[in-house]
C-alpha cells in the first residue's frame, strides 16, 4: 500500500515581522514535513486587510529564506481567495448548516459564556432572526454529536462543539469570512496532510474538523507544539512586543528553537548555519519527545544572543 505523500504547511498572519513564537511553528512544521520526505507549503493568512500588510508578508518570506526554511511551490495568499470562501459559505447555507445572525459583538459579549475557544454564542438567532433584526454575520450550526480527532502530541480529543464552542462565525459582521472557514478551504486545496502549529490553536481545532466533515474534506493529522512564552507566562506574540527574529542570529535562534522543541543540536553544531541545523533536526526528528512537555513553556534564549 502506498502512503499519501506528506504535505505540511506554515500559515503566518502578516501583522508584523516574524517573531520567536511563530518561528517555533515554522521550524516544527518544516522539520516534521521534511522528516517524512514531504513538502512544506507557505500560506499567507492575510484575510484581514485592516491588520495585515504586504510589507510584513515580504519580510516574513525573506526571514524564512534567511533561516533556510525554503518552501515548495507558490505561496498561497488568502486575500486572493475570497470568491472560494463565498462559494463554500453558499454550500453551507444551502445545506442549512449556516444561518444568519443579527447579534452585535456587544450582545454576544454580554450573553455568551466563556469557553476554551472564546465566548460561546448563546444561540439567539439559531431558530431564525428575531423580528426587526437584519443579518450581520453567518454562523455554523454546530451539531450535538462530538467531534473526535487525534493530536500527535496531546492524544485523542473528543469535543462537543455545540457545548464547548457553540455556533461559531463563518462570516463576520465586517464582511470578512472567518478564519476556520478560510483555513479548511485553503488547507484542502494545498492537500495538507499534517498541520503542525502552536498549542494555543488546539481549542480552535474541533470547529475546523467539524467544518471539514461537513464539507466532505479530509481531516489532516494534527501536532500542536508547545507555545513559547516569556518568563511571566505571556505568549510570545506581536501583542506583547515579542522580539522579531533577527536573521543575523539565525544560527543561535534555530538552535534555541530546536532545543525548545526537545531536539537540542549536539555541541559540534554550535554556530553552524541554520540550514545545517535544520538538516540535523530532520534526520533526528522524534515528535514523540514533545509529549512530555506542557502546552506552554518559557522560551529561554541563550544569552547573549
Ligand atoms: N494564521 C494563523 C496564525 O498565525 C495560523 C494558524 C494555523 O496554523 O492554522 O495564528
């Protein structure tokens, strides 16, 4: 029996330069795909033009190149794919799995219960728009049947999407298609077999799997890797001014990220070019080592970098 060729991907949002937190996802997804002899694709998640800038996308691509993270094929850009997201939403509307919602964000904030993936929509418009209300957004009608999937680090997950996530957004009040819809369409088109990303996205996975099933799309394998935080436990992301990665420190950063991913390169690789460190990691990649790690961990860079 021939095994489906592995296709991994990295999907940064160009809202700033590549930072250490995203570098962990970039390196983990790259090494995981290459270790399986697979392709590594790049998608720019630039759906939200109010937050994303083409200049950041250019900067992310050149940083990846400088780190020896060379992707296969053309870059997929979400902003050129809106027509496809609209068609997918139409399919869901036709099948009555999407319904219009007239609630404002404030109403959802005041009535929704907190859940692991954000506020749980209270279901106000599920049975039809209340009189006098107009549709602002579109939501997925979550089923009571739980969604099950396997995460290679966190094991079997069974999630009652209706209770824990609720009827999530497919199209937002500002007219943008929501990320779960866009990403399942995009990953399916790229033929992604393996999604490797930060564990902060584990709670977002079940709705994505529910959508894949509804659309008849294959469910990839998942590997959610530990999320890098600072010493105070804050996620290293652009919101708390996480350090942009500096290509002049590519060797030290790559070694530190691999150590964070439970694959510290041996001492003889000290100062080696990032491409060589990545090659070493590809040859020695055992993602099972990540299983002993918590979901979030302080990212300790060697000092001075
Ligand atoms: N653009 C998303 C992010 O940067 C990617 C999430 C994913 O890998 O699915 O958080």
